C-alpha cells in the first residue's frame, strides 16, 4: 500500500515469515525501516529521513 502523511510518502509491506512490517520511502526505496507494528515502522522511517 502507498500512503502519504503530508511530509513523507511511504509504502508498507508485511514479511509474513517474520511478521515484521517494513516501511519504504516511496521516492527512495533504499530507505527502509522495520517494526512490529505499522506505526513503529513508520516512526523508524521518519527518523532515517
């Protein structure tokens, strides 16, 4: 899925093997963050930008 929160466009994916969410920067897919919840993954992605 692709989301936009006014400052960051990101995509969310779930690794079903590990049950970990991944948040990707929609403009730079090399920027990726992980979390056990979508919100945690999104928060970690915001920190990396």
